[in-house]
C-alpha cells in the first residue's frame, strides 16, 4: 500500500512539474524576504550594541547656549557632579556651530542645507566619535572628519576640501574620513559634529558662538530619568533641550527598522499569495485525483496515508523553496544592510548572522506545511462513494445541494453554458458573456485576492515614500506651512536684522517670528519637567492639529501629542507652566503632532526670554516669486542666518529614510508585478487543463481559438480589474493604519497618508493590469493543444 502511494506521489510531481516549479519559486521569494526582514532587525540591534560599546554614548545630555564661560561652566558642573553618587562620569563638550553660509564642501556652499554643522575636538573618555573600524578619531592639523551622513548622501568623499570662514580666519581642511556619532548619526538629527584638531579649533573659536553639551554617564542602579531630574533641580545652566540615550537608540535604528518593516510587509503579502496559490494548486490537483482517491479509499487505504501523500509533496516543495530562499537571503541581507554597516558598523553574533534568517525561513516552511495540512482535512470528509461520484461529475463535492445547483446554473462547463455556446457566431457576443459568467464564479476569489494583495504590497511603500517627500509632511516635524524658514542664531545675527531685511523686500506677503524657550510643565504625576515652548503667532502658519487649534491668547497653550499624554491634559484642560519661578495656569487650546525633540513640545504666546534657545522666522512670498531665488538672496543678505525652503525641509531631514524607502518601493512594485504574472499564468494553465473537455466541445460546435482566447481575456480581465480596485482601496486603508501606528510612538498618531495619485492610483495599477495581460498571453498558448477529439 505504501509503495503504491509513493508511486502515485512521484507521478504527481512529474505530472504537475510547472505548478511545482511555480510554488517553489513563490516559496523561495517568501522565505528569502521573511529571513531578510528578521535578519535586518536582528543585525540592527546587534550593530547598535556594538556601536554603544565602542562609542560609550552619554546617558543624559543637557544642551546649553548663551553667554557663558566654558571654564566657569565646567567648574560648576564638576562641583555638582562630585556630590552626585548617580553620576559615574561627566564632561562639558564645547561645540562651535558654523553657519552654512560660512562653510563650503568641495566648493559647494552649505547655505541651502538644513544641517547644522558644529566643529568639535575628539572626546577621550566617552561619547567617542569613531572611525569605520570603531576607533576614536584624532585628526591632524588641516584634517577634518565629517559625519557619516555626508558620505551616505554623497555630499563628500575622502580627500575633498572643506573651507570654514570665521571672522578673519579661513580654515582650509581636507576630509580625512567619516565618523560614526552615536548621538547624531541619523538624518533626523540635523545637528552634526565635525571633528578637527585642537589647533584648528582654537583658531576659529574666538569668532564663533559656542554651544555646550553637558554630558553625563549614569552610575549602576541610576536611571536616566533620575539623572535628568537631579540636573534639572540643580539650578545649573540649562538653556537648551535635555535628551537621553533612549532617543539616540531610536534615531540610530529608525531608518533600518522602517526598511525591515517594509520588507516584512512584502514578505507577509507574499506568504499570503503563496498560501492562496497553494490552495488553488491543491484544489486543482484534488479534483483531478478524485478517481484515484476514491479507488484508494475503496481498497482500504488509510485517510492519514492519503493526506500524507499530498502533504509530503508540498512539504518537499516547501523545504526546497525555503533552503533556496535562505541561501538567497544572505546576499540580499548583505545588500540591504549597507546602511547599517555605514552608520552603525558591522553586526556580529550567531543570533543576528545565522539564527534570525534561519528562523525566518523555517517560519515560512511551518506556515506553508501547516496550512497545507489544514486544507487536506477535506480528504477525511469525503467517502469513497462520494469521491468516485465526484470524479464522474467533475466536482469535488457531491452533486446535490446548493453547490451542485450553482454548478448546473452557470459556469463554462455547465449545461447552460454549453447551450449558450451555440450562439458563438451571433451578434450576442457569447464569448464575452461566457467570460463574464465564469469570472463571477466563487472559485475565482483566490486569484482576485492574489491580485489585490500584490497591489497592496506595491502601493503601500510608494504611498509612504510620497508622504515623506510631500512638503505637507513638514508639519509633523514642527514646521508651519510656509514657503521659507529662517533660523536665527543669537550672537551671529538677530531677528531684528531678519525683519529689517524682510521689510526691504516687496515680495514678502506675510511673516512671523517664533521664539523657543525652555520652561517647566507640571505632569500628571505632579512632577515638574522641562518642555520646549515655542512662542509667537501660531495661527499664521498652522501645524497639523490632532484636536483643537493654535493658541489665540497668552492664556492658552497647545501641546504636542506626546506632551499632552505626559501632562494628562487635553483640549479645554488647564496645565501649570513655571516661568522664571512664576506659575502660570494656561488652557490647552489644541493638541498637535510633532515628531521632533522626542515628540514633546508646546506652542504658546508667552513673552520671550532674553536668551531664547532658538528663533525661527517663517514667511510666504507673493505670487510669481521664485522661493529658491528669494532664499538665495536672503541668505546673502543675512550671512549669519540659515534660510531653508520648507518644501525641502522634510526630504533633507528624512534623507536616509527617503532613499531606503525609494528602494523598497521599486522592489515591492517589481515583486508585485512579477507575482501577478507568475500566479496568473499558473492559474490560467490549470484552468485550461481542467476545462479541456469543455473547450474541445466548444471547438466541435464551431468556436475557433480566437473566440476561446477572448473568453479567457474577458474572464481574467474582470478579475484583474476588480482585484486592482480592491487592492488600491485596501492599500490606502491598511497603509493609513500602519503608518499611523508606526509614527504614533514618535508623536504623530494622526498622520495622514499622502499618496501620489499618478503613481499609487494610476501607475502601479496599470503595471499590475499589464502583468495580467502578459500572463494571459503566456497562458493561452496551451489553447493550441486543444483538439476536437478530447472528452470532458
């Protein structure tokens, strides 16, 4: 008996070679992508830990700007830290921010860049700036080490010249290499540290406004939150934001995690397609083998043995597919992990390098085999008599009941369809009617689902890419909907100088000055915590508000989503803000979305302090004025300010993520079209093989091959159109939900997906439909083998 089953299994593999190869290809792709996605996540975690070991980033950083003496500040911090058992080590790093108008890289001015470069010397004990080998950099005089972001975005290469001007001093430096900065690696961190020698640093220090980083390492048993609270209550200089290593970890891995999530999304869709294709192939094989199954049941073959016959076949295919997929996953992961190696270093460890991809491939195999076993449950529910009867009628179900009546009412092979076949030559366009009738059969739901899922897999990454590149996305970065943004830095320029320059231009339609200060806000737990509050008229260039609106008076305040949650306050509630020792009770006018500064900021109309953290001017231009030309002119008139096109702000800030999303979008679209082509070709081949008898009968009553081909074109065309429409709508809904979930942790749970209609609603669906037509062309070649003598 077992020998007979084994012979039948081998015969089945030979008979369905095309289907088997197709399933192996699909399983290979699914296993490869699943293994790659899990490997990317594991390797990102491993590389981050490796960078943390090499660079020893601080647990807490307090930024301070304003008039102060570095030596005095260091002495004050040393005295405080000596009395704090929770501080293991500390230092005060002095940085020298360089305006973009005073810096050129390989002859290109940095005036248009959103980056905020600052010259530093290389730290020695912790917060190390390391080279690609993980060693602390130590530049010689005349050398400069740029952040790795510049290399990633092809803004510089080793050997390029960098010129920095400050007062009468001109530094001509040579790029010696690129450093990994555990604090500011990510493109989301616009601040960048450029490492120079002590001699070059001292040459320009008198002519640049310094900014100080008070950095602390927590002692064992002390949390970053405790350390932040201790410094906040010390009364030490703190005219700037305070961040901790949690933010550093999140920003370092964000772009790779998004890439891995996109790969896993495509892998998940692909696995769903594999299961649908497997079900289609299994049902087709099951129907063809009903006679053999009935005979085996009649002679006493155990149901479990018959199920194992089919299961062994698909388990073998799954094993082959997963082994090949795993082999393909390693070079694919090596290609996609290049940003990880560039920004974080080479990952290592058995889990990241081996176990994660192997687990991904095994997961695919388990899902496929498990689904196959569940599908084969129908073998046990079919008796020998039912199987033999079904084989005679050509259905896997008994002829009685609703399914039998549906078969008799319609379908290509039904008696009614055969009666209609006599009208093939009439004006009623019977091939079209037969195609429509066949397209409406429930069995086509599998192919419909495949097309829809492939469209979802292609459209979602493209929509996310378009959203991040859309200038409206800048509102989620705390930037108003203006045309130009001017960052003002005290000591270099003033808002008065900016306002004077704007008043001299007749093309400025409207402008507003927003000033950021650090105040204290009382949380839901009764504790006071620092918060960056931006004061000014926020109604001129509004952000995207989750609820409520911008503050309209000095008695109101708007909170970011993250700050609202921490304060436990919503629209209409009151919060307490402490300004220079005075407690103000302000009404929450609105809750907005902001993914900057850890997602915790606020907007108000408070009187600015004498030494604000930073100041920003937003402006709109009158019609006909080119914003790029205006930005260049204002940049020349205000050499100490940074003028940025808001339309470019988001794309530059999200630079690394944008480039990776673009790669994922292209790969996902190509994979989706390829899947549709493969599955549709396989499905049509199986359909034609199953309907050979009906097609031979149609040929016998006068239908030529072109009419038969037209019938299948209509049939699959309707399925493709319906699947594409369903997938396009589903991609918008699922993409919106997924995108909100992804950004909710960053402070933008209400983000709106902004797809490019030409790409997401027209281009990709058209490509999928073209793939279906190409598949129909390939699949219809088997019609040439249909002869009049074939019987159903």
